[in-house]
């Protein structure tokens, strides 16, 4: 059974490489609110739509004190191409072994075109300034997700 994080849980700490090869450690962002979203694969239609929605909403999220991080199993080179192609303006994290994705419950069994497969479960986590989960959403739909999230956070 997959782990499912709940509000109030400590967000699992991690250090991962970004699209630029820099390292990001979650605990280094303490004192800031973080939106961490997990997506299956860079440059696929749904993942592109979601990433571009986050890009287009970044100014309002940052103005409200949120940092945005995307995470997928893609290697850093693929992430760099995704950032360049779509003009993404926030870090994308590489988790090719799914370690962090699994700790967040964002990797495991899911339905894909009626079949049960192992993979990334499109998910979003809002982490508060103290490193606790404020919101955990699993199996989100890419289209319209950022607008729904902003509404839930009172940012629309």
C-alpha cells in the first residue's frame, strides 16, 4: 500500500539535483512555504500543461510567499530541455530512483488507460514554513489543477 501524507505530517526532507545540476534541499527552504508537485514525465502533453500553468501562476504564488518545485523521475538533462523549451521559471528536481517520490506516496500503483501500472502518481504537496504538510493531493488532473490549488490557498 502506498504511503499517503496527511496535513500535519512532517514533509520528508530531501536533497535532489535540479535541471541546472544545482542541488536543492527541502530543509534549506524552512521559513518559506513550498508547493512541491510530482509529475510523470517531462515534455508530455499533460505534464507540459501543468508546468506551464505553474509558470504562468508563479508571480502570484511567489507574492504569497510560495516557492514552487516540480519533481519527476527524469534525468537532469531532460529537465533542462523541458525548462528551455517551455520557458519554465522554477526548479525541476530529478528523482530517477523514485526515492523521494515514494516517500511522498507519489510513486506506486496507478491506473493508466484501464491497466494497473507502476509509475508517478500526479500529486501536489503544500509544505508550510515549519516543514509540515499543509495540503496533500493525489491523482490530480493536470488541466485546471493550478487554478484549483490557488483557489484552495485563497490566492485567486
